[in-house]
C-alpha cells in the first residue's frame, strides 16, 4: 500500500488509514478528523496562506476535539454570524436532525434548562433556531456541544450554505426512499403469492422460501431507510422523551421481531410486508413534507440569499471592490445594469430605471435621476449610475428586510406554542393507549398474542403527532412568505395571530390615508414678506408640509437663497420657530397662531401654514393633501372584515372630516398632539378592544408603541419603523388591507389544520384500538394526515393569489 502525505500536518501514512476528502472537487488526504477540521477552518477563514509559509515542515497531528467546536469562538466567526445587543449575543442556527415537533420541543427544553441561555426558539418548518445567550456565562461552542450531546447538530444559518445542506439532505432522503420503494414493490408481489397460497394450499417449504425473501427485503428497509427513526428514538429516549420516531421505530421493530419468531418456529403468520410498508409510507410522507417545507421557505431564502457581499466603490477615479460591511456614509458606489443596490444612497451621476419588485411587490420599473434616493434591495436595469451612500449596510433597507425576515420565522405565535406543548405529551399518551390495547385484546378479549400485538402496533403507527406539530408553523411560514412578496414585513410571526384577532384599526391621516405629499394651492402674502426667510425656515424641517412649501418656492422663485437662522426648534404638532438677529420667526398651523394671540378673518378649507415675523402674519399658505389611490376601496374591505376604523390627526376639524368622508372612515379625532393619540389608543384597549395602529411619522411613535399591533409605512420616520411590528414597504394602504386579510386567512388556516389533526386522531385511534385497521393501512393514513395539513396550508397562497 502506497503512502500519502496529510494535507495539514504533512506527515506520511498508509493510504488505507487516511481520510479521503473530496470537497470542492479536489481530492485531499488527512490522517485524522482533527487535521481535516483545522484544514477546512483555515480555508473558510481565508488563512490558507499558512501552508505556503509552512513549506515542507511537519506538524504534530492535533488531538481530535469535538472536532471543530473551537471555531465557534473565533473572532472571525463572531463577526460574521453573531450580533450583540445589550451585552447579550444572538445567532440564527440550523438544527440538523429534527424530524418532528417533538424534536423541536426536546431541543428547546434542553436549551432553556442550560444556564446562560436567555432565549431559544426553533421553527419546525425550516429547523431554524434563534438563540440568545449571556457570553459571560456560556460560550457558543458549549451551546453547540449541548445540542450535539442530545443527538442533533447546529451550524450558523447562511442561505447559500443552507441550500447546499438542503440539497444534500434531499439526496440522502431520496436514496433511502429508493431502497424502500424497491423493497416494497417486490415484497407486495411475494405477499400476493402468499395470500394466494393461503387460500389454494401451499407447501410449507415454499412458504418458508417466500418468508425468507420477505425477510431479506424488509431488513434493509427497516435498518437503512428507517435508520432516521431509530436514531431519533435513541436520542429521544436518552433524554427521557418519547417522540414520533419512538412510535414508528417501536411499531416496525415489534412487527419485525415477531415475524422473525413466526418464520423460525413456524407458528403464526409473518408481517414483513407490514414492516416494509410502515417504514416506506411514513418515509414517503416525510420526504414529501421535506420538499414542501423547502418550497415554503424558498421565497424568503431568495431574498436572504441574493444579497451581494461586495460593492464597487469609486475613490479618486479608482474602483475597488469593498465588503458591504465596510461601507461608510459618503462613499461613492458605482452600480452597473443588473446590479442590486445594497446600501441606501442618493444618485450623484447618471439616470435610469430601477426594479423595486423584490421590496414592494410592484412590477413596474421606477425612473430615478440625479438627486433621487435609491433604496437598497432595488435593481438597476439599464445604465451605469454612481450614488453616494447615506447609510451604512447595517441600517440600510435591504439589511433591515433581511433581519426582519430572519426574526419573523423564528418567533412563534401563542397558538403554536400551545400546539407544541400538546404534541410533546402526545407520543407518551399513544404508547400508553397501545399498551392498554394489547392488554385488553390479550387478556380480556382473549384473541391471542399475535392478534393483540398487531392491533397495538396499528395504534402506535396510525397516531400522528406530525400533523399537530405542522399545523401552525406551516401555515405561518407560508403566510410570511406571501407577505414578503407583497412588500409586507412581519417582525414576528406572532403578530399574524394578534392582527387576526384585532377588532379596531386606528389610522394616522397624513402619509397613511393620504399621500403625505401636500401641494400648495394658494399663497397669500402681505407687506414685508421675505421669501428667503420663509425658505430658510421651512428648509430646516422634514415635515411633509415644509417639504411641499420648499418644492413650491424652488419651482416658482428664481435666485432664492438660504440664510442662516439661529435657535431652530420644532414646536410639537404645531410648527417651527427660529431667530433672525433679534427677530422671532415662526411658521405653523392655525393652532400655533391662536396660541400666539394672532387672528385672521379668512376661512380655509384645507391645511394652512402661517408665516409670522415679530408677531405679525407675513404669509398664509394653503395646502391640499389627497387620499392615496385605492384608499376608499381598501377601507371598505377592511370594514367588511369586521374592523372599526378610526382616524387620528393633528389637522383641524374641517380638513379631518373632509378626508374621513372621502375614504369612508367611521370615527374622527382631530387637532391632536402625540400624547392625545396615545391616550385614545389606551382608552380603546381599556374597553377591551384589540387595536391595530398604522402611522408613519415621529408624532405617531407613542401611539404605535402602545397599540397591540403597530404598522408603519416603509418611507416613514426611522423611529416609527423601529417601534412598529409590521412594516409596509410600498407605503400603499392596499398593503394594509392585504396584511389584515392575510393574517385572518393564516389564523383561520391554523385552526383548520388543528381541527383536521384532532379529527383525524380522534377517529383513527379508536378504530385502530377496536382492530379495524391493519398496520400498513395505519402507516398510509399517518402519512396522508401530514400531507393533508401541508396541502391545506398551501391554500393560503392560492387564495391570496386570487384575491383582488
């Protein structure tokens, strides 16, 4: 046998004792798993220059750790996968080896009992776990070791790596499924021959030959295809927990052992066909479930997995690829046709169309020119554009969307936590019923050992905790995926449930019901008016009315210039103030002017902005803000869903009632300060109402923070987006209607799934206990019940697709 060199430590060993590694299409050899682990770790961290520096020198082979646990504590790993908040660390892991909701329950229970872990929440549909821990008490490597100690494995969530892992898992399931199907098809022919011989008379030697053939086919099915159940059952029992794997493994193994006994002794009938079919039918259901779950998360992984890691930065006419995490405000980025915007910014040269469909769900391209904002997540379509970064990657829209999606599919609704708790005890109850069934049939009915055993096996196999465990997470995940395509982001899946139960919708007027972009329709000036002072005053504010006045002045006055004003201040919900030399300058609504003791005779139908210098009115500007397109229809459909609609605004009564009448709002509150809005939300809650609050401005933050579900428009103030529970990226009130409609459909679907699961188990388990169901029919029923729940969840997609 020839000798080969270990690719890490450079020591020579016989080829037959080496570990052959064919990763990345290259063949490498390692003397132990320790060397193999360190080699791949160095490559993944970009440190493979180490081997160039090592040259021909040899290393001591490392001791096999838990091979790669130490990498989870490296600084490079922490920077890439771990986020720190308030002294706590947070990571998203994929838990490998989860087969059912009981596995989720076991992992969560063990992690919650581990000192130093603050939060551990696992989503059954994609096996993604959000773990929060105190780094002063426990290290991530110790958390991974704890997960491995109960028979599972954890690795950091990365959409690209996850795709590779998912493909590998599918291939493994597929190969095991092929073995099971091959064995089942052949064993069915043998079973037909046996049943024919039973009625026509068959020699005992021929029957023995057929029994041996069935044994040969059943054995690889049970121990190769069914290995996933034995593995899951072992670790479940090791941790004193009875899961679905225990049920399948117990049922199939009991039938297998009894069949061997019957084959050897000649007493009774063999059930190798039932063993094969139990494993195959359950495994087919599991395989289809794996494919369905992957399909459900594809829309989310498409967004998360398509984020570029580098951008082209232009500095002094030199272009350099820079990691997105290193981009600073003010950096100039070049965008080529087809490139995705990763950092928010403002165009400084070039113009072209942008595709915002991945963010807003709108398919129509949007034209952008110099001076326009570009939002990360959009795609440049037809020209080279340079823009200046206005944010860092961590605070840009695309990163925010990715973070929200990441977190939303991990947080569980209350109804899912309840279902998980029930399914945790389900398997133990089924084993107990199976034992009782055996005892009743054997001792009380006196049917004999064989009949009692087969009936009790049917009870074990027909029970389906999977349908119960799938009922909520499958519907929730599909709902979040549909929402993301429509530009609706739920920060937590639990808000789907809260929104579905709501009965009151409170809406801010400006920017939520209306466009939030008022236009100047009348400009009344008096003697002593100074255009530059007004321009400088409104230029300092980001309020929609101030922006509208700035736009009007720039379009209608030439040679306008900004002058320096001192002591610029925002006056809450009323206006702005400043000083010019010793003169006091004010601008604001009618309420502010009345507080100053000033009056004007003329009545205005719309919002007004009054410009005052030294307590003298110098201009009155009338502005009109129109309802958003589709607002009336959206409000009408929301009311049909059973929600009462209430509008809150700081505007005067006349403007408020006019807008409310146009869109069909039930109740109006006007001339409100931010605290007034919050008080109204609190009063509604004290009356037992479940309140959704939708707004987009800083003055809505307090009310949003107090509501049961806070909804913010994506273009709203950053602080309002921060405190909200749901973000509407496309600022469309139709999206608000879709969000409420979707939440109600998802919640209804969850209840349907739970009812389906309950009805299935309540009918089939008693039938099995009474002896009306044979094991192979029980296995088929168990698989179909899980697929029924999955299929029912996909109806959410179809209904929302057909929704107008």
